[in-house]
C-alpha cells in the first residue's frame, strides 16, 4: 500500500495499528500494509469496526490472492468481521479496487479486475 494510504490508516486508527512503530521482533505491522491500494476502502471499513473493540493488528497482507488480517486477540464478533472482510477481498481488485476475481499467473494468486489482470 502506498505511503499516503498507510499514513492515513495509522493516523485514523492509532490503537489498532500501534504495532507500526515497533521492531520486527515485536510486530509484523512494522512492515506496513503488505497489499495493494485497491483494498484501502475494505481495510478502512474493517478498521472502523475493530478500533472501538480494542483489537490490535499484528499483520495486514495479501496471501493466496486474499486479504489476511492478523490480530493479537479478538472477540468472536471481531473474528467474524475479519472473516467477512477477508472473504470480500476475494472479489475486489487488490490494485485498483474495482470488482475482481482470483487469477493465477506463474504460480502466484492475485485478485484482480480484467484491466489490471491484463497487465500482469
């Protein structure tokens, strides 16, 4: 994710993303959001719901073409929200945010729209 979107999420949700200022030994959030900007709105929506619950993110990334949102601990309600967002990511282009689908290219899975998928 680009620097501006990363900074916007960290500023708006400082408790959720408090690991962004830690070392790699303490939190994988030090690497930022390891996914494309197309999922910014999805992550922002999820963050809006999780921040008041006191959840702390430990890593946010793309894996096997979908969003993976790891936390230190969470309630069942928070886990349900995370599962829902991860499932939604499989239909949103990771690059641009348009509707997309899972594509495999040279062994790598990515969720992309037709336009972004044609570039890969």
